C-alpha cells in the first residue's frame, strides 16, 4: 500500500502488500492453512465478506486469498499521515456514515474501484471482536454487491484473534491461522426480503467453519 503513491498503480497497491503480509506471517511464525480457492475465478470481481478477529486478518487475506483486492476502510484512517494518501492511491475506499449522502458517495466510490477482476473485502461486523465470537453484520456490503450485481463470497477467518487481540500490542507468535473461501452467492435480482435472508445466510456460512472456541 505504501508503494502506491510512488507508482500510482493497482499492481503496486496490491502485490507488494501481498508479499509483505506473507513475510509478516512468516516472521510471526504463523502456520497458515487455506482452502476453497477452487471456488474463485481470477477474472471475476467479488465482494468478499469476512468475520473480523484481529489485526492479522488483513495479513491473512492480503497474503493468501490470491485475488486482487481493495478494502473498505474506516474514515479515520484517512487522517493518518501518508497512510490515508497511500490508501487512496491503492484504490481502497473510505467509509463515511456521517449522513445518507455520505453513505451514497461511499457506495459510488466503491463501484468505481471494483471491476475486471478487482474485488473488495469488507468486514460486515464493522470492528474487530473483543471476545473471539462473531458479532452482528451490517447491511452495507450486501447492498453494494446487489447494486453492482456481483457475487458475495463469505470468508471464514480462524486464528488471528489468538495472534494479536484488539486493544493490545502483545503478539503471540507460532499460532495457527486458517482462511476458508466459500462458494460465491449470486445477488442479481434479489428482493429486499431475499437480501435480508442473504445476509443471515452468509453469516451462517461463515459461522459454520469457525473453530469451536470461536462459536
């Protein structure tokens, strides 16, 4: 991401962070397991929705999803020197929930970023878990996918909660981490009622592959 202001391309906004993420996991002695890559088409754009366990979620997804992605990020990150600028250049989208108009602008910005195999990753819980358990989902990711007629792909993340919990700098190296990629779910032509059911269905799918201690 930090290379993006210099080179100004999606390549430098994604590939260096991918290898940096893998290096970070290696330095933390994390043991990585992934499954479900066969469900994805590298030429297709998706909206990935995942549970949010901790800071290492980003390293796990960036490093091992094997898809070109941009992220939906908190508006507060835009104020961090250089990071905000780099995130914009890398194509990431900042969430602004201050008003209906701002939310609509966020959606329109996201639509411009997702195309031709570039996908978006969103944590529908909105924040990292404090307990390891999965929280309630917000609707934004699902309506973005519906508006763009893109498939939703649930991702189950296991392990980052044990590596680095929320509100702590105490790293626990040598932990197992797992990324489970579930089959895509179509969103085209769904009704309002069907969208609500889709959100619950996606959450149930993610929950089904959580390790027992996170359920």
